[in-house]
């Protein structure tokens, strides 16, 4: 293990002894790209437990959020200065790597500061970084290895897995994806059903959707067949994403309360990767004439 | 650099303190940490509209778990459930509930090489919303248990 990368202590952790050994540093990818990793050895049996790579989504969001608010050994407290041990950390059962990718995300960077990238380029750089990880941690190289992630990780995980699969020296076992983007047409079409089934749109809009977007029991919200359907889809999208419902947790609160319109506009940076273009016209043109009267408001 | 309705203030504050950057060996010339990069998001070129071909390459040799917090609308469970079904892997049994801490924790549908699970009342970030159930789920997957 690279001694220079070992995390000796973490500010905000009251027990001076960390729950297991941790390392933080950089992995080399192609050219000038350096990807930041934070590696946590298993708290149970680092020698015999498997190795898990975790990637948050975005595209462009940091896996350190995965460490500090999801599955890491310590979770951030609301004060922003202290950490609490996580009794349900995945490091209870596995050695876990949190990788910040692509370059430009979190602490990862490129010397040339070119942060334009794509799915395939990201997969290539993640793969090269992974090879560098195994070079730094040869004791991890033969372990059962799993690639996991969330959200846009639905793209990151399979694209990286295909590259890893081709390398027989890696003991790749499988992959797991949470709330992943796996098919944007399916994600768009089912979002409308989801909104109806969760009382986010009412019977009046649903009836019109059935009338204008569906034929012989098949509905096409992702590619509206006519202008009436397109207008209805815009109404649905605006209700789902543009009025302050937390799209990540429809039964929970929206942190900070219902946001203003200008902040909702900024969502488009990420939403464009999750839904078909027809579904996002309301955000692009919020005052356009595409909105349908919405009686159930 | 903001995710709607998500408060990333505490982790942003923590990761941008000098002591934490020092502990994590972050060089001084590296920019401040943010939960998401608007620059990366805006300039990112998406190349795959569906992962179906890649799953078909992977599943013969490797196993997969697809899980969805059922309160998430960004990547809703219906879409991923439909995606997994579209792979047409052999079903190993009927959709059934799964249990954590003596409660229904969601529903699971097992196929050859791939499992689809819902996690009840969890949002997009499942390990945040239902940490105990999430740990049980990943532990079983790593150990190749139902």
C-alpha cells in the first residue's frame, strides 16, 4: 500500500483510531488526468473480504458524497465539521473504493483543464485509473471485485465493466446499480406513469394523456405523436420537476423549500441526460405556450 | 453545482476545510470541492441511450443487481424493472417481498444472472434513506445469496 496516501486521521472524528485503514490520493488515467480516490479497507476482514468500487452519478457528481452521506464508514453531521461512525457502512463487509470521475469532478482534475468528455472516454479513464489502483494496491488485485454505482452510474458501471471483463487478470465477479439510468426512453415513459400512480398528476391530465398519447394500450410519452400529447407531456414534466416536489424522494421534503424558478432552470444541466428531449421543453421554455390548463391544482 | 432539493452544505463545508484537504492529500492547486460539476455536466457527451447491449455482453459471465428506491422519480423503479424484464433472462421465481428487521423492505424478482429489487420508501440514494436494508442487500449480493 502507498504509505504516502494513508489517511492517518480525519478531522471531526472523535475516536483518534479510524475504524479501518484508509487511503486518499490520485490515480493516473490517460494523458494529464488524475482521478482522486478514497479507499477504505474492510472493517471486518480486509484480507478475505471482496473489493467494491463505488461511483456516484451526475454525470459530473462526486463519489465523496457517497462516502459522507451514503455508505462510507463516517457520515457528515449537519454542522459540517464533525463525522459520525456509520454502523451500516458497506466497509463493514467489503474493501470500498470511492472514485471521483470524470476529471473535473470533486478533487479530480486534468492538467490541461479540458473537462469535455463522453461515456466511452470516461470508461477508458476509469479503467486506466483502476489499473493504477491495482498497481498501488497489489494486495487487492486478486480479490473478488465488484463495480457498483448509482444514478448515472447506470452508464458508468456497465461501460467500465465491459472493459474490466476483458482483463483476465482482474477477478471481476459482477456489478450492482442503484436507481440507475439504464434506458432513457423507458425512464421517460415510465416517469409519467409514476407521476400518475403517486398522485402527482390528476385524473384530468391522465385522461387527456390517454386520449392523445396512447393507442391500443401503448403510450408514447418519450416521443409524443402529436402536438396535444407534447403539450400534455410538458405539463406533466413541469409538475414533476418544476414546482418544488423533490424528484429524488417524492414522499419527502425538498431541502430549502420550494425553489424559485431560476434555480429550477439550472436543473436542465443534469435532467437532459436522464430524459428524452420532448420531456424537457418546459424547462427550456418555461413561458412557452405549451402548458395545458391544470384543473387539479 | 447544485442538485435540486438536496442539501450538500455540510459535506461541502467539511471537504473544503484546510485540515480535511491536508488529511486527504489534496494539493493546494486543486479547486474547491463541489458535489457536482456544472462544467462537466454541461459538456458531457452521452453516447448510450440504452444499456441493453452492454448487459447482454456482461450477463453470461457476470451477475448483476439492479435496485431502486421506490420513492425516486429521477430514475424510477418502473423504468428499471421494465429494463431488466426486457433482457429476457430466465425467471428463477415469482416476484416476492424481501425482509429486513422483520419488516417488508421491498420486493425482489430474481432472474438468471440478474436480480431486480425495490427498496421500500427509499429515495434516489438508497444507502442514505434505508441504510440497514441497503447493507443487507449488498452483503447478500456480494456473497451470492438470495
